[in-house]
C-alpha cells in the first residue's frame, strides 16, 4: 500500500520559486486552497472508515458464532418485518419440534 507523502500542512506551506514568465500566484494559491480542502476531506473520510472497520471487527470478534439448526430457519432482526405467512411457518416448525411424534401419529389417522 502506498504511503501518503504530503499532509495538508505540507501543501499549504509549499513555496515555489519565481520566474519571469510564471503562473499567476493568486490562481495557484486558490487552486492549492481547494486541493487542501479536498485533501483534508479525504483524510477525514479515510480515518472515519478505518475506525468503522475497527469497530466492526471488534463487534464481530465479540459476537458469538452460532450455527443455525435448520438451513431454512428464519432469523428475525429489528429491521425485519415478518408477514403472517412467516409467522405460520415458524409456528409449524416449532410445533413439529415440540410435538413431533404426536403430530405424525395424528396425521396417520
């Protein structure tokens, strides 16, 4: 991974030699001011994303790893809205687990 060579302060403090037929100092300064703003925004974004990655890795390491008992089990989270059909499917699976043999015996009759 390439390292960052210049900081916003380095760009701000950069001084260029003057020539007879050079660029307009005001235009160069204005452009460099915009570059500094973009650079600071970029650096803040990188810092924020690195912190988010660290937080997510920490959260993942603290979260116990669970293996679903059934491949078709439904995980309910706060952001998931369940329909009546989903609830009936879960209830059916629960009844089969709790009353398994009794339900199978009653279906044979």
